[in-house]
């Protein structure tokens, strides 16, 4: 049995992380931050979404403690606050895609 299956607190923590990442834009943000620290404008351009939308989603990730922000030359630069998200994203990339009917 996997250890997490025995630990209710850990299961709740992991569920909160997955819920926080359970939006396509938030998942894209985390995937981008797995590659590099960057600012909102660059993420919005890569995602193809409005900067305000990306900022809103970043706020959710920050509230959950998954990303952090620092100032660099007057610009907010975001990075992963939880380095193990790289492993999680890598694992998800390997998941088989099943199209719904």
C-alpha cells in the first residue's frame, strides 16, 4: 500500500494542491514556471490569455503557497515555491490522454 493512502492529513494536503492546479491556465502557469522564473506578461503571451486572467490565476497559486513572487527591476517575477511541482507536472505529462465522448 502506498504510504499516502494511510495518512488522511497528507491526502487532504495533496488534494488541495491538485485542486489549486486543477484549472488549465493554472496548470500552464506551473508548467512554464517549471522551465523558468518569469513575469506575468511573458506567461500571458505564451499561454495566449489576457494578462489580467493570468494575474488572477497566479494569485490563486500564491494563496495556496505553490508559487512565489519577487521584484526584479520593478517587475514582479514569479517562481515555483514548491520545487516538487516539477515532478508532479512531469508525471502528468506522461499520463495518457483520454478524449471524452
